[in-house]
C-alpha cells in the first residue's frame, strides 16, 4: 500500500512528463495560439530512458500540411535526449475562427532487431487556435479584441469623469 501511494505521488508531482516503456516526452501537451500569417514554434524534449539505442519517429495524426516536426526521425543512445521543434504554419488554415486539434505521435523501437521488438509510443495532444482580430485597416495593422475593448473602456471612463466634473462645477457656480 505504501509503494502504491508513492507511485501516485510521483505521477501527480510530474504532470508535464508523458512516459511509456522506452520513451519520455515533455511537455505532455502543446497549445499554439498564432497570429495571422505568422508561424509559431515550440520545443518538445524526447528522452530514451532504456539501456538500448532506439530509433524515434515523430509525426502528426492529422493536419500534416499545417504542422511540422523537425527532426521527424532520429536515433538516441541509452539515456540520450533530443529537442524536437514543432512548428505551426497558419497560412494553410482557411477559417480563422476554428480550433484545430490533433495528436503528435512519438514512437520508438530498438535499433538492434535481435532483441524483443517492444515498440513504444506516446500521443501528445496538440491544438492550434488563431488569435482573433476585429479591425483591419489598409496598412494591415490589426487590433486584437482585448486592446479594442480596453480602449473603449478607457474612453468611456474618461468621458464619464469629464461629464461628472462639468456637472459638479456648474452646481458650484449656481450656489
């Protein structure tokens, strides 16, 4: 029972690490928020925790024209680490209001084929959402909704304060 509680504590303590037999990947999920016509990248760290040399493959289940992993295939020594860059290209996304969701698969297999062929794999949830825009002028400058609403609130508060002080000043003049 004590060992079981220790295992639960370990799994709760490391929520950003995905692990399967023969593979460790961090982070455990990838979320892209991209602006129009700008690509965005994030890094994924792949670790070989086994005592064998492993071949790793990184690929997407869907949207292969929108998201690329580099390198897509590599070999790691026992205990080795590799940084994989995952890049989202928004030019191929037609509808800016949609959120794309898929999985990034990382699969490993031993380099030596005489050993037991126990392939391992991890699926990392991946999502892409476009940052919404509401005002676009001729020079292609974009104002985000948050900035637009912040400006609107500041203008409304300023107008309210000015009106309040004018009414207050007029009341003092009458008295």
